[in-house]
C-alpha cells in the first residue's frame, strides 16, 4: 500500500470514484483511490450494521483487508472516513467549466445537483449514507464546521476566478458562506423530514437512493432560489 496520505478534500457533501477512471491518473494514484474507496465502503457497511460509535478503526481495517496504520495514513481520524472526499475539487472544476457570464448561483446549481444525478450511481448512495451519518452523529456534526471552511476556500477560488476577484474578497466570502450555510440546513431539513426520516412499514416501502437524491436535489434548488430572491419570508 502507498505510505503517503492521498490528498482529499473535507466536506459534508461529495464522488469517490469518478476520478478513478480519468486517463491522466497514473497507476499509483489509481491504487490510492481504490484503497481509500475500499476503506470508506467497509466503514460505511459496518456503521450501518453496528453503529458509528460501536465500530472501532481496527475492525474497519480488517473489513477493508488493510492494516490499521494504513487506515490512519488515508484518514487521520475516524471522522475523516465519513467527512473527506473528492467532491469539493470536482465542484470547483464544474464551476470553472460553466459559461463565464453565467450567474454564480446558476453555476452552483448545476455543480451541486449534478452530484446527485443518476450518473453518480453507487457514489450517490454512499453520499446519502454519509450525509445521514453526519446528521445523526454529534462528533461528525462538530467536525463538519471545519470541513465546510475547507470547502468554502475551494469554492471561493473558483468563483473569484470567474469574476476577476481575489478569493478573500469580502463579497465572495460572504456569498460562499451564505450558500454553504444554507445548503447545510437544507440537507439537514431534507433528512429530518424526507422519506428517510420515518421507518418503513409493510405499506411504506423503504425509499430508494433515487427518491432520496431527487428530494435532496429539490431542496438544493429551493435553497438557491430563496437566496437569489433575497431571502424573503
């Protein structure tokens, strides 16, 4: 296994394997990505079966067929298994790919909703599982604040480039902070009140990842619309 820690962004929202097939990535980098994915998927499976707090890192390592030290090389803390991903960089890239004269809110809408689209496949299910864990586990919610700050830095850079501003421009910082804070509350509201918030019964089938993703995409759209209208109440 590679001994250096692969770069990863920190966020509460993000794909884990789309970049695995990019032709520009070398064999070493692809192996890092596969190892990171294996650890995360083993952890999510164990968290679902046993609960987050009841699952120690050494058990995750055994399930992923790696050493405990390897887990910590990729994820310095247990919380990082849930909170770190490659979504931030992909969102920034998606924003840069949008037309330069497009309003920032429209570019953000395309970048965010695209992460929940059908093309995301298994990654979308993992994202939804991670978001549920963040909502349910206090330790993850506490760490999320720092992760959102990192996410904000990347988004500020992408949006600042479009407007010819500096990433630490006051208005850029306020706009990105407002969007990220609003989106966090939208996602939590969706998890609290959507179909995943109630237990399934014989007459109420378990909601699919597609249904949950569609509800979350709708919540994201409503949030950006509300911000664009100046937060009318």
